[in-house]
C-alpha cells in the first residue's frame, strides 16, 4: 500500500474485482492477460505498491529470511550480514535480523521467526537443539547452519574446510622454521574451533613439533589477555595460530605492549581475513574464508527449498586460501 492507495482502489479504477487484483500481485488462480494489463495499468496510475504483510496473509509466505547471529562483536559476522543482505535483495527478499546473547538459539528467537512467518532461516554462530530443529521442520522452514556444523547432521550446513586450512597453516609455519607453537582456540564446543585445533595438531604431532593449546572466546579481549598471560609467564613460542582474526589482533597488540617483535621473535596467523586484518598497523597473515561463495551456496539451498521443500540435509565445505602478510 502506498499513499493510502489499496487494492480496492485499484480494482475500482481497473473495473475488476478485488480478488482479481490479489491474484495478479499475490499469485493463486490464473487471470486473463487482459485483466492483468488492466490491473497493472491502474496500479501504475495510482502509485499502488503491494503490501508485503497482506501478501503473507493470502499466500501464507513472506519474503523474509531470518538471520540469527550472536557474535556481532566479531567483524567477520557484519561482513556475512552484508553478503546475505546483498544476495537476497537481488532476489526480492529481505533479512529479519535476530541477535541472540546465548550459545543456543532461544525459545523467544524461534517465536519471533515463526511470528513473522519467515521463508527460511540462517543460523551463523549459535547452536540448535533437536526440539528447535523439529519446530522448523514441522513448519517446513528451510534452515542452514552457516560457518558451523554439528555431529548429528539433521539439517544443511555451509562452511570452510577447517581441517584442510589448519593443516596447511601448520605446514606453512613449519617451513618458516617455527620450532614450537601455540594455538589459541575460540569457544571450546564450536565445530570451527575444534576442527581448526584438530587439523593443526595433526601436522605438529606428525613432525614432532611441540605445541600448547589455550582456550579463549573469539573476542579481541580474549586474544589480548591470553597472549599477555603467555608472555608474562616467560613463554614466547615460535608462532601463534589464532582461531579468528579479531583474537589475533588482540594477540598482536599484547605482543607489541610486551616489546615482542613480530615476525622476528614470533609469528602470528589469524583466520577469516576480516577487513581490519589488512590495516597497516596489523598487516596480519590469515586464512581467508570464502564468504561470497559460502553465502551463494546458502542462498541457493534456501531458495530451492522455498520453491519446493524437500528437507534435504548435507554439508558443503569450501576451500579458502592463505593470505600472507607481515606477521609471518
């Protein structure tokens, strides 16, 4: 609806029934080409814009995609939000952004998504209970877990191949001559952190390279405090592999404060390739996640499931690449 103009006004000017107007704009039973032209001409003359909420009441579908996000403090996820907004906008969909403070998606988050009758859901950095999964499946709402996966593969997930990435990072640091290393993980129970640690440690064990693991929380403060503690304990490893970039930036600032030279005294590698990683003050070597490709695969799956719901499950993993900068 625009400027108070509604479907009734369009019907009156076009000389057709209101239901014909609804069928032209919102689908349903077919209308003749003659009626369609009349309705569209009247709508253009009056400046009528179809009301999306009215459409959803008629079709029981909206053009809204729910995006559940927890880690808004991590610059990686605003980049993800930008990608999805761009992709879905091109297809005529809008994003309903839901911020959650919890590791597991909450009842109120589900209620909001169902209340707005979203066409699909993307969950970036929160986990799903089996009850929640059933709720979405019962309502035939396609769900994608983005940059996360779970052992019980009950739905579709899209991410980076973390095992390949972390193995290549370990091999790269060994070739650089690093003789002992530290891995600073993110939140312990996340698939991303677990897989990055697994791939990294596999290679170090293979080549008998000593390493230590410290657990953090994917935040700048987490990386800063962990690195500061390590250095103040008198331990400066040959390299730090940090589970994401924002923590790695915290590590670099802590090392700078403690007068540790990078890359001559120790080397630092992050993960994600956020925009800040390339800032001259950091110049962080990192593993780039292919966000655009990951977003494309996610959108492709959701749109296909909206068109014909099959409840297809699976996992797509896309290779990223090492971006070498001054910290190594």
